[in-house]
C-alpha cells in the first residue's frame, strides 16, 4: 500500500498490502445472487448450481458448508420458508425456500453494481437541462443580482467579498449592487417505460438473452431510485400480448412459448405514458427479433414467424409514428445482427425519429445507462 509521507515535502512510504478480509458468507453470496438471476429466483436450482460449482472451484469448506450458507441466508432475512399444507393453504407441511423483499432488493443492487459500477446514493436528484434561470440546482456560475431573483440563491461569501472591494473594509456595508447570486439549472422529471421481449427466441440458439435483460431492468430501477427518485419507471413485457409487471417480479421473469407482439407492447407503453404528467417521456425497448404477431380486430392473434410480414410491419411503423406525434421517443436495443432486421429497425426508427442500437449482450447495460443520461435534457 502506498501512502504519502506527511513529514516530507514529497515522496511516499510503502507498506505491505493487506487483502480485504471477506467472510465465507459474503464470498458465496456474490455467486449466489448471480445464480438466482439466472434461475429466475429458483432457490433450490441455485443451490444445485452452487454444489456443482463447489466440486470444481471449492466454494465451500469443511468449516462452512452449503447447509451453513442456507442457514445464514435465513438468519439474515434473505430467504424464508414457505409452509404449504396438502390442501394448498399455508400451515404445516413441506417447507419451500422463497426470496424475501430484502433479497429482491439485494439482486437489484447487485445488478446495478455489475452494470453501472458502485454509485453512491445522493440526495433528491433529477435531470439537468441546458436552460439556465430560476431552478433548483446550483451549477457554480455566479452573476450580479437582478430584481426578481430569489434571495435563497444569493452567495453571501461572494457578496461580502464584492462589498469589501466596492466600499473598503473600514466602511463595510452590503448594498443591492454588491449582491452576487448563483445560477441554477431547472430539473426535469423523466417518465420511462422499459419494454422487455419475453418471446421464446430470447433463449433460442443456446444463448441466454433474458438474464441480461433482467439485469438491465433491475439495475435501471435501482439507479433511478437512488439518483433520480422523482423520475418514474414502468416495466412491461411483451410476447403474444403485453402486460405490466411489478418491480418485485423482475427476478422471476422468464420467457414463454410466445411470438413477438411489438404492437401490443407499444400500445401499452404509450397508454402508461399518456397518464404521466412529466414533460420528458421515453420508451426503451429490448428485443432480439422481428415482430411476428398482432391482434386482429376480431380478437384473434395473427402470427407469422417467417421473414417480415408486411401487415405486422405496417402496424409497427404506425405505432412508431403515433409515439412521435405524442413526443415519445423510442430507443430500440436490438440484440440481433441479421441484415433484414437492421432494415426494419432503421425504418421503425425513422418513423419515430428515435434511436436504435444493434448490440450484443455484454455492453447492453452501459448503453442503456448512457442513453438514459443523454435523454434527460431533451424536451424542456
């Protein structure tokens, strides 16, 4: 470890590095949280994965076993035992381990740390705009006081310094001409809907695409709660149909035997955002494939998994244009590289005047985070 020597003007002293002492529980808990996200909250399956990993990497020791870890999880309030009786009511019977809200929150924090790095929680924060005036966040710039300025923005230190220059120390007095105020920037609230594709193709071809999507959603939720608590985020999933899910349901999210009804997802997202009072609204859509399903006026589903269906594509483009008229930009994160899908995404983005990213899974979170930050100053 290197430390500056205070007894000399320059130079450093060196000490032997002492590794951080990590408890058995904390070491295993880091692995366990990742496994829980992969298993969609299935604790027993995560325990099975731990046993398999232990055989190769010696995760446990004679002094600290899987049984000890399970007991610690219960003692620390991360899991609890759900009692199910034979008639299905809670009571005596076979116990099943389930996640507690404390562990659900720990999974969101884990996802945030993995994707965005360690972020310290700040006070009530919102998104800056480029509009300077009477706002609620000081930016360090100062100017002369003008009639109508809020007295709370007066910088007394700078004002007294100016009074000394103008009047001298012997005849120190503070006049209106001496007052200096700090410029502030307006803060904008953002309403975001995150759309997650849960069609069957999200786990096809041996690639798990739903787990990174879940991690991104959990991280984005936790980021907003910490850094922008006045913002709102709603999560919706779309397959054959679209429906909203609660934040606490994110760890358990799974794909289904669904087609991709992008139109239904966009309709629900716009409906949610219409009810928001915030000026800034946006849709993030994570998908890995083409739209392959719509609902007909009769209520029946029309599906076509082969190529791009003209009728389905037309309805998607219509929804993109409708969102543009509502001043709701759509940012599409397409986890696919097929040339014909690129053309669809380009046409969709042009209709909405939004943005599109053709991305893999490794940098999906960073891209969404950066785009969220950039969009904060758009429509004031």
